[in-house]
C-alpha cells in the first residue's frame, strides 16, 4: 500500500488510455452516447457506465477515487459544497421520528440545518458536550439513529475522542465532519466513524478557488448518499470544480506539513504574549483535549488556531483591523492565512451570553494558517497585538 503523499499524487490519476495525457480528461459533457438500446437499458438497470453527468462523470469519478484512497474509505461521493455533503449524509441516514445526538460545538449552518430543516420533518436533536463520552451516552434514546460530530470543532478546536464515541453509541451511525483535520492528520473511519465529511472548499483544494464537499465511508452508505444527494437532489459538483480539487489534493501533504508546523509555532508564541488571554490549539499541552488529539491525530495538529485578545470585543476588532499580511476573511484552508473575528462575523447572531456558553469570547480570533513564512506571519500578529494595548 502506497503512503499518503504518493496516493495524493497518483490515486485516480492514471494516464488517459486514449491520449496518454497525465491528467484525467476534463469531461464537460452533460450526457453520454449509448451503443444500442440494450446498452442504454443495461446502464440504467445496472448503474454501470455513464448516462448523465448529474449521476456520474469521469472527471468527478477520478476525484472520488483519489479522495477515497486518502481517507482509507471504500467509497466517496463528491458534492457541490460542504453543506450539500452534510445535508445528503444526514438525509440518507434519517427518517421522520428519528433522533440525533450532536456535538454542541458545530458550524452554525449545521446547527440550523439540524434544528430548522430536519426539525420540520419530525427529527429530534439533542446537543451535548461531545468531548465527554458519558454525556454522549446519556443523551441516547431508542430512536437515536445518528451521532453527529465535528472534530476539531469550529472555532474552539475542541476534540472528540472518536473511539470513545463509537463505544458509547455502538448502534448509531456516527457521522464526522473532519474538515479542519483533513485525512492527512486524522482518519475517522479507522477510529469507528461510519461516514466522514469534508468541505473540499477548504484544505483539500487549498487555493480558495472552488466550492465543494465529499462524503466517504463504506460502499453501501456512500451509494445511499449519492442517490439522495446527487441523483435526486442534484447537488452534483461541476467537472471544473472536481478538476480543481483533484489538483489541490496533490500537494495536500506538503501544505499541511508547512501550515501545521507554522500554526504550532504561532500558537506557542501567542500563548506567551501579554496581550493574549488564551490560545486554543490542540497541539498545545494547555488545550483541554491535547491528550486526545495526540492520540488520534498524526503528523501534526492542523492549521487552525484561535486566540482571545485581552480587552474584549473592541480589542479583538482592533487587532483584526490592524493586520496586514493575514487576510480578513471567513473561510479557511487557503494557502493564504485567513482570520475571522467571531463576535462580529460568524457568531454575530448569537447573544454575548450564548457566545460565552459556547466558549467564544468577544475578543476571539480564529486563524487559518497558510503557507507564508512563519516569521512574516508572526511579525504581522505582533504589530497588530501591540495596537490593542
């Protein structure tokens, strides 16, 4: 079995048998010709071959093969966005009357999807501190079908012990959003998860130029997600998007090595800075879930960190406004370093009390570390923090 970086370059990318092209062809056709009525009938009946690009596409297939190899999964289905992937995975796993146990630390749109959308169709959800396996186990009901986790979590980088979650909920379908870790740092299927989700918009593509998502797992579950999310709901990625994600994946290991090493260095320095109240990074011994992260992550602790600027919301906003090299933007996983002031952007809809309950202070900044020189990033952070005094 080839190692990660070799798979990132070669999996799904065999030379084109027609032309010898090293890159898989970009197939933009919406439909595919049949040789005969019998051929058409067989493709529809057996689900083999290509019929229509909403169902399957050769360029997208090549991306899915690469993603499955990197995650160690039997199958992968690419979708048009990360939220489309989350929606499809949950829709394929739930029915009216079912119950979901979810981490209380989730991306806000995922919470809205669970509460507002699935709630309308009779799906109940309880949010728990998923870093505690006993809390997860206590929330289970006979109707619990899905345990939904995000680890590391947004934006506090909380870590869920996936093996403990599996032991606590042996009968549930465990779905894990592993976007922050990427398969380079964490492979949830090996730790007991049933389905893994990534927003391929982020680190997997890595260049801030495409939107996409993927669901990975065993072949039967992935096919169920494909049927509902791609064939029926139509959330198919474009071949152009698939090509861009596949290109980005070839350098995933290199980018994550650099960004994760820089994130650890910046987190260590920020922790010692007098203008910083706390730093949240799984690679720091001070992080409450450091021991779990050290056990289930590999090759580093990821490129995301969060830090609380002393002085509350005004100080956090001042630091944010003064940055020069680091870009103010809400996304993450870019080759550029991106920073978000949670209280005024991604979590502005919450009250201060709600933010505090979620561990999001008024001066909290979430930093997605890119591949710039770490000394330039530190100089930028240092001058911005000096403006907050």
